[in-house]
C-alpha cells in the first residue's frame, strides 16, 4: 500500500482525470479523499493505492503530467500522521447498551446520535483502530457505516505545500531584483 | 474589437502560425467554418475525420510544428479517436478542435452530442471544453503550448456552438495562457550526473539506444557530437530512425523485434546501455528478464514517468535530450573502443553477402527489392510515410534515412490506415519535398478514400502499395506460431491501378523486378500523384524476428538464401 498526496486545481473534472489515470496505469485505488485547502482554488488529495514503490513512482510522475495537478508526492516512506473518520450505526437495545458504551470508551469513539434501537458512533484514528472497533462492534449488529478514507500529512517540519505560494515568492524575487 | 467566438478561433489560429487545417464540417462547428471562409487559413476537406487527425499528425511530424485537425460534434469527434491515440502514443503535437452542442443543451443527449472530452481523457495530453467566447483564445493558446512543450502530445479543444456564435472583445495580449503553477522538480542532482559520467567513461562495451526524443528535442547535432567524442555504436528505435545518419559507420541500424541480429546481439552483450529519448517499449526489449543482463543503464529522458517503468536504470537524467547531451559531452574521455566495434562488425558476419539485394533475379518480386529501389532512386532523400505491418519493417530495414523527420510511421499504436492521410499532411508541411507512401494492401484499404482529398487538393505524392494479397504481418505470425492456419488474413483487393484511375490518379501495376526501377523513375518524373501497385511475393516474411515475449537474442533468423528457398516452393 502506498500513500500519495496531490495538490490539484479545485475545479470540475479533475477528480475524474486522477481516477482515470490510475485506472489507465492499472493501479487499484484503495481510497481517495479530496477536500479544499486554505486556498479556494486548490484541493488536496490523499491517494492510497495498491501498488509497490515502482508503481507509486509511476503514478506520482504521471499525475504531475496532468495539467491540473500542481504537485504529487509519494509520502509512504516518510514519518506520517494518517487519519480515517467513520460513522457507524450500530444496533443498541436496552440490554447490550451498557456493554457497548464501555467499548466506545475504550476506543475513544463518540456517540453522536441516539435512537431507541440504535446509536451512531463517530470515530477517527488510524485505519487499524477503526478496523479494530468495527471488529468488536460486529457481534452487536452494524447497520450502516460511512468512512472517509485516509487523509495523511507528513510530521513536523517536513512540509508539503502547494507550489502556488512558491511561484509567487519567486515572482516577487524576480521583480525585486530587477 | 468585438468578434464572434468562431472569428476569434480563426484569428487565434492565424496568430499561432497555423496555415493549414485538416477537417470536416458539420452542424456544431458550422459557425467556425463560416469564419474560416473569411480567413486566410487553408482548410483541407478530408473524407473521414480519422484522416484529418492523421494528416495533422503527419504535418506535425514532418514540420516539427503543431498540426491542426477539426471536426464537428458527435460522430465527427468520435471518428478522431484513433488518430488522437496514434498521436498520443508517438508524442506528436496535434491540436484537435471539435464543435459541441450549445452549452444550454449540454448533458441532454442532444442531436450529435457526445462527451468527447470524457472519451479522449486517457488518449490526450490534455483536453478542455470551452463554453464562452471569452475563453476561446486563451484555451487555444494553452492547447498549443501544452501540445508542443515537454513531451509533446495531442490536445483536444471542444467548443460549444453558442461559444462560437457569441461575440466578445478580442484581446490577444490579455488571452495569454494561464496554466496552473507547477512544482519545479530538479531533473537530476550532481551525484546522478557524476554517476552517468563515470559509467560512460568506464564502459568497455557501450551501446546507445537512440529514440524519437532526439528528433523531438532537435538534438541531432548534440547527439552526433556525443557519439563522435565517445565513439559509441548507435542502435535506433523505429521512431528514432533519422536521428543519426544511416550512412554513418557508427550507426548499426534498428533494434528490437525486427532489428538486425547484430544489433540485438550487441545490445545483449553490451556492458552499458545509453538510452536517449526512448522508452524501452516491449517491441524493443523482448523479454525483460533476459534483457541486456550484463549492462548498466543510463536513461536520458524528458518524461519522469518513463524512468524505471520497464527497465531499472543505474543513472536517470530527466530533461531535454539536447541539453543533457551537451552537458555530458565535455566530460567524456575519448577512448579506444575498437575491440568492441570490431566485435559488432564480426557479429554482422556474412549478412552483407546474404543480403537479398545482391541476389540474382529469380522471377519473383520481393518487397525488399521494391523498397530498396525506391531508396536508391530517391537517393534516400524522400520523406517516406509508412503504414503498419511487414512493409513498415522492410522500409525500416531497406530505406536508409540520413535526415530526421524523413520517416513518418505509427510506432506505438501501430495504426493501420495511417500512411495515406499522414503523407498528405507531410506534403502540406513540406511541399518541396518528395513524399512517398509505402503501404500494404490491407492498410491502404482502410483509408483509401483520402485519394479524393489528394485530387481535390491537387497534391503530388507517390504511393507504393506493397501488395501481397494478405494481411502480411498477421499471416507471418500465423505461419510461425499457428501452423500456417491463415484465418482471416487472405485479402481481396480492388484493382488498385483502376481504382486510382477512377479517382483521376495515374495507376500502374508492377509484377516483375525488371519493371521496378523504370516505373519508379517514371513516377518521379510525373508532377502529379501516381499510385504503384507492386504485386510482391505473397508469403514472404520479415526477418529476423524476435517472437513476442522471447529474449532479444532469441531471433528467428533469415533463411540462408531466401530467394532460392521461396523460389523452389511450388
């Protein structure tokens, strides 16, 4: 499994181009999340792909060939913070509810909706953590689940910024030196 | 100045230096055609939109500039798909302009509406739909920039009919390309460069694999200098042919599936592959597990995505071939590689003696003779445009190109039907050059309707049909690998000479070796297009051949005496 981050133009069709490219390269995407950044015109993607380092290099380099992709980077080998968010609707009757609440506590999940026969839990964390919670919830009866897929960020001073600011900085530099 | 989107399109094309457009009109592109009529642009009416894209491609490959094809929405656009894919696989800068239904009805399955940007997404370098007249000029400028920069490729611009009809202020200066800012990657670091230099200066059996990238980069001079200083023998890919003179003693010829045995064996025995502007295609490497096992590898390539794709390399220099070669050459120590070069000459063995050209006339007509005679008669100076199949490989073997952009052929996609339209495009790009079409009887029948385009435009190309009554390359595979079960390869064709006459073109049929040279001479004398139908040996094969998936050294060699062997068959 390889994790890539891409900054793309925040406009229609770009997600299609990225997904189409992965399909063309015969690389299976495990999860792809996309959301806006602090700059409205730029979106950030986290792509988790079923491939090896060679495949990730090809995906990264091919992504950067797309006009609408500003930057793509394989961050699999770096020190990463990875998060996945899940909403899980689980059966909860009067009898098993106390037991359920204990587990929720252990996994640091939150109850965000309460109904007579069910609860909705919100949990965030690594994929392993959510998979673990899911495992223990299964016997209670998982009715519905929605997961965001992974987002990832390199830790500490290892910055991965979109190139816009950089380009502007160089522009300023050039104008300044003239 | 207020102009319609259609007028802006024509103005922009003119300002971008376009003189020729290959296209076919229709409802959704009609406003543009109306504006075309008032412009100085020369529109060439094709007979099928696939032809338009191949013409634009041939134009681009012959000129080094951008070729432009135009079609209407729906079927007009979908007919372009094969030509766009052909340009994509061979990195050819083609801009395709398609009409689209009005933006108000987009998405409603309107008449002749099709999602052509969706369809062509994986086969274009970029594509865009333009829905406002205000965006026409900028989109076109961006399309030309994208198509021709870096590793070139096709770009499609889909323009809705209302964007063509609406009027807006036309301001060329304000319509400069606004492409998203890209992270600037360092192509290679000093350590990588030093490693490459070290490999170049320590190899005992180096060989250059020269590809299309040298021609695209315009790096012929830099490349010759590099070869000269390093004394490296040069093997070429099919699309690399012309990047280095065929008559240079260091030029070994084409490598790969139908490369000469000494070229492939030299690659397998080498200790350093210097790959320049090529992508280790499977037709070039054969089985990757046994490919150049003893060789270190340097890859000079503009496309980072090609590095370590098929072959893992020891040093990768990402960037423009010419610039990198110019940087490398001063660091190369001239060394005596005489033993290695002599060894390669020995690998040639008696090939020259066994050459089909030097064998006596046995009453049979062979494609190799025809192509070699065309080479001799044109002194190797013609632009030759080939189709795909046996004749394509024979052309690569028997027509010796000394200049870049003189062999135009569909390499990556292997598109039958490419030759005739691509040659028309090449002729428009190089009106003063002699242009020959070398095409099989199968491929010719795919796009022969473009003969009418030739007549309508009054252009002069020479068409040599290598007619063996078979889909020859497929037949050859059936002969070698399917016990001669010739399923769906015997091919009925019309009388091509009579067909040419019906179009108003002179046509000749040639059945014997003695007629070949006189007919070629007569055709060259003629100031109009001439079609020559060479009825060649039916079951001749291209040798050597590396079977698909076999090791590069594992070739099916030429029979000892092909003439005698086939001549004695009943």
